[in-house]
C-alpha cells in the first residue's frame, strides 16, 4: 500500500503528536489513510490526497477533501499546514508553499534534506537549498524521526521541521545569484564575480549568510561571471 505515490505511513503515536500542532483552519498535505487527520482538533480541516482510494475514506471523517496532486491545488489562506510528504517531491512541495498564506507549517521530510534546509554558513551541508529555504522561511528543526516509525520502513530517517514564511519579495536576480554562487561554492567571490564589496571578496559562498548574499547583490550591476 502506498508504493505508487511513495507513501510511508507514520505510527499512530507520531500522527497524534503532529496533529497536536493544529489550530484554526488547517490544511493537511497527503492525508493518506487519515491517521493524522483523525487527531486534528481545529475549527476547519482541509486535506489533500492524490490516491482516490483514500479520498473516499477521508470523506467519511467530515473534513473537506481535495482529491488531487497537491502541486496542482490552487492556494488559499490557512492557519496551519501539516504533512508527512513523499521524499521524491519534498523540494517541490516546500517551495510550492511560497504561494500559500499560512502562519506555521509542520512537515515530515527526509532527515538529510531537513538538516540541509536548517544548515548554517560554514557547515558541511550548507548550500543552495539552505540559502533558498532560509530566504523564504524561518526554518526550525523540531525533532529527528526514526525510520522505524514508518510502514513500510524507508531506508533513511526523517525529521519534523517548522516553517514560517518570511515577509518581503525575493527577486529573480537574487535567486540567480544564489544559483551562480553555489555552482562555485568553494571559490572566493572575487574569482566568481567581476565586482564585490571589499569585505566579501575573499569569502566563499559556503561561508556566506543570507544577509551577506543580499548585500552582495545590492552592490552589483548585471550578473557577470568571471
């Protein structure tokens, strides 16, 4: 069960724990057999599930069911988003949430992916995913989740993270600069770009904070790589 969509079902104890973060108007991504849904205590509950077999069962729980691929769902405003999401589309779902208005999101992701999202400058797993995630969200690592908490058991551990959207516009130019920098993450900035602030010229992308990259962009003209 669940192999077609990359589904791994969490334990009932963990489902109850994740549901405890819900309040107000809630959206659950990939509700599956409803094991999280059943524990949600909120004013209004919406669930998205791609598997029609589960949609019929979820409908019996008295919640609003959207039976389609989450990546194709038109956004609307909610208070909390919950989801234990398929590893293979984690990145797509995380950045699809940019389109949604919400206060908090609690997502179960592959452990290494979650750690990269939370990584700080200078850490070995700090990279483009870290910077881009932290541009759009305040990312908080809540807890590691053993692979033994899932059925069928995946080959890797997972983690629960919390996302809160950051305010402000993220320009295409900034995203392009991040892509450029982290395709040369071990080079000094002066060897990647024609122009840079003096105090940043000898830095390498893997050591640069989000704010430093923003400042680098503001000091530049068109992106001209050496």
